[in-house]
C-alpha cells in the first residue's frame, strides 16, 4: 500500500508505518527489529525512508536512546490509526470469505463432503469446520455462522432452520455379557431388533446437549421410564459401551463408529431423525455468503434420501 495524497509522501508504504510504530513503541531500534523479525540496519533504513518521504524528523537518536520528536508524536497517533484500520479491514475481508460450520459429532455423509466441496468451488470461499458440544450455543455466541443440528428439539425464537433431509434411527448397545452371563443388561434377551413401541422398557442413554433421541421424542409420554444422562457425544458413547443402557442414534453412527464394545440393531417403527441447518435471524455481515452456503447445502440434500445414500 502506497500513500500518494501529499506531494512529499510519495512512496510511503505500510511497512514504513509499521517500522516507525514499532520503534516508537519500544523506544529502541534493537527491540523493534526483534519484534518485526528484520535486521537493525534494515529497520533503520526503513524509518529513514519514511522521514525522507515526509520531509520531517520523527525520531531523535542519541547515545541515551530513541525519543519521539513533537512531530513524530503527532504522526504516531495517525500512523497507529491507519494500521489499526487496515488490520481491521483485512480481518473483515477474511471473515467474509469464510463460513464457520458448527457441529457436535459425525457430519452426515456424503452430504457434508459434497456440499462443502460444491460451495468452495463455486465461491472461492471456504468452510471452516468447528467441532463443539453445543452447536446452538456456539451459534448464539456467534462463534459459528451456521450450525448442523439433528433431531427435532426446539432451537429458540431467534434462530431459523432449514430442513435438509431425514436420517433413519438405529439402536446401539454393549456387546459384553451382563454380570452372571447372558445378554447385556441394556438389551432385551436374544434381540435382533428393537421396537419403538417398547420404549417404556428401555434404559436410554441420552446426550442432553446435542443428542437426537431423548424425552423430547415422546412429548405425550410413552417414552423410556429410565434415562442415563450425558453431556456430550464421547460421554454418551462410553456410557453405552459400559452397558448402562441403550442408545438410539442416526444410522450414520453404525457406518462411522468402530467401537469394539458396541453392537448395532435396527429399530422398527421409529420416526426419522431430521437433519437441519440453523442460523441466526439477525445475521448481517456475510449473509449473502451464508445464503450461498445454504443453497449449496439444500441442492446436495435434494439428492440424499438419508445420510450415506445418494
């Protein structure tokens, strides 16, 4: 960047301002050179070029150290404002070219790979993947721009969602035998499938933060009488593996989780688990880019009847 608005300022660049500001901040060419990762002679030449371009002396150099002249002190205020404004502009431009996608566990495939690749090819922007235990909380804190949420739990009045498609539910339980032998305590004897209507008999392990199956799936009662609560995917997984209860998850888990202590079973009569993208209603900056991501996501979703099938 070159400033040419003043006849005497031709050829001045941002590197000159950064060099001068570093020396002024440290009152030392040696420490400023260390911060900027350049040699002290190179730094001295850069500051001298700035002073020559402006036609003024900004620094007094003596055996006692470096001090700002009155002109230098005034110029420093404007130089720091210019640098701050430029850095903010760069940061804004960088953010505008990134869509941050929050998710809690196992992005659905092949939707995620196809949607992300198509969006990035079509926009020259990129998708930043952000793993978080609670994507909706991350969305509320503006730590992500859009959140992938599974299941039908309410998302709040300030959040909008778009429905992508539905996933089939499966059951998962511990392989190990229960104390004294026999089937795991979490699973009915000789089970080859579970029936959704038998939910009152289950002990259900629930991820209360981002799980897809929990008490909210039976708003009028009729759900499991016993629950084991966990706060994230890893706690849920290991609780099921320990035989504390069964888990009900989208079928993507059966294809993607390879845990030696777990076994998967079909669930008959289970309602599908919706997959949605959530975003804030008040999204402003970057909303056009977010809309393009949503469009790309919906286009790919239209080809997927459920995760893993196209």
